[in-house]
């Protein structure tokens, strides 16, 4: 069975600073993907206690290796803007 590297989804934010020049630049910020009760969702700021209460989680801005085909299919079907583009075969 194939495994995949999963990169969490991102949201583009800007401006990236206070100077006028920075108004033209945007930064990608990673979204944390969490699963509870079989339902996936995304968020930005979670405490460690909140993360511990979820069934599984993937911290925003990170890459995760060893993702199975079953988990990949569930993440894509979860309706949280995860697509094939978030995965690379290992």
C-alpha cells in the first residue's frame, strides 16, 4: 500500500508588514486540521489541552509522512479544502 506526505492547507494573509511596500506581499499561514467524532475541521489557534481532546490532528505549516491511502481519502472527502495537491507519494 502506498504512503503519502501530507502538507496542511494554507490561507494567504496580507499585508505582511506596516510599511507601504509590505502591502504588496502576502504570507501563507498553515491551518491546523483536527478530527473529532469522525468529522474533520480546520482552525488556527489551539491550546495543547484542546489538541489532546481531538481524535487526531495535523499542525498547520507542517508536513506529515507515512499517511495511508485511507487517511488521504478521508481528508480529501472531509470538506476542508484538502485536495490531491496536499499530498505527494513517498
